[in-house]
C-alpha cells in the first residue's frame, strides 16, 4: 500500500480510485458482476456551487464524492442514458478528511468510492459496512 506524506496529485487520486474500483468489483455479489463496466473516475478539486445547491449543502467541504449519471437501480435497456456513469471525487475535501481522521489515503479513497457505488445499487448501510469489512 502506498503511503503519502504530501498531498497527492489528481493523477495519484485517480490511480488510488482505479485500484479501489478493481477491489470493489471483485467483491460485489455475483449478480452485480459487470455493473461497473464503463464507469469513469473523475477528480475535481472542489464541488461547484450548482452541485452544492442541488444537494442542499452549504459547505463544499462536506462532499467528498458524487455519482453522476443514471443510478444503476434505474437503468433501462429501452431508455439508455446519453451520459456515461461516473464517480466524481473531490480532491480537497478528501485531503481535508485524510488530515483530520488520519485514515490512510488509499483506505479513504476506497471508502468514498464504495459508498458512491453501493448507494447506486441500492445497498443498505449494513451491506456497505460488510463490503468494506472484506479486506
């Protein structure tokens, strides 16, 4: 596991997210195999004002990740989405949480990514905790 002592670049956050995506894909229940195909990882420093307004958030520091696109539970073959699914990670809020919690950065990125995926497939908080508990 990589250790970071300075703030990682956008590219390094993407590399951590790609590793986390592969980790999550290997642990999802069999009936959900393939749901992550075509999901893009995007990294921005901070959420924009429109996103904060849409989510009813006052502080940009409260948002570390966001699913963009049609939720997996609402996808339909007869009504395909024109927007490919993406998980947006917000680099500066993630780094702030990393400093505050002292959780390893790879574990924190994985946690944010898993929560975004799990909520899109309808996982409960207990199911998310179980998935995260599998090392």
